[in-house]
């Protein structure tokens, strides 16, 4: 995607986390074993009042695009992970293995300066958080009077 055409859009390739697949450990493994099952960290620096679209291309464990047509996708923004109040929601659109997350102008205008977000899918009865991170909002200058 040329940067001049999609100025406020980014693309993130999200591999299906191997740590979430069944793992076998040899009984004679030496030392501690750490299995990581965390989402990819994606921090966003956004401009208040602007629309923003993020494209996530999801790759399955076989290194092929993962069919998400039957997936439920949610992406919330909160002041802190433990907050019960949702500060904003990304509108999610799915096209096979691609998720488009759109944050509209009215929502970005009203977000606090610092917040957190993630994107979670439910596919085949399994819940997986694909990406998570922080959002830092830069205040807008041009706005309705």
C-alpha cells in the first residue's frame, strides 16, 4: 500500500501464535521451559479527530492465510486493562484472512490521552487475542468551533 494513499492506515501480519497450539515436551528436557502465549504488541500513536484504519493479515499455523469468515472479532479501547468502562471500539470488518479495524473520527476525538486496546477473535470456540498495546493520542488543532 503506498503511504501517500493510505496515510492513516498500517498493516500488521499476525502469525497464529504457536504457543497456543498443542505443545509436546520431551520428558528429559533440561532446565526450565517457557511457553509464550501472548498477543503481538502493537502500540498506536494517533491524532485525535482523525479516522484510522489498521489492517491485520492473519496467518495460520501452516503459514497460510487463516480463514476468519466464521470468526467473531472484537476490539475495545479502555483507560486501563482492568477498567470496566469501554472508552472506544474499533469497527471490525473481516475478509477471509484480513481484519480491518476502523476507528472513526468522533471516537478518536473523545479518547483519553493514554489508553490500551486489543483485538480478540473467537474461532471454532477458541478465544485468541491477536494484538494488544497502548494508544497515545495527540490532541487535534483543527476542530469544529
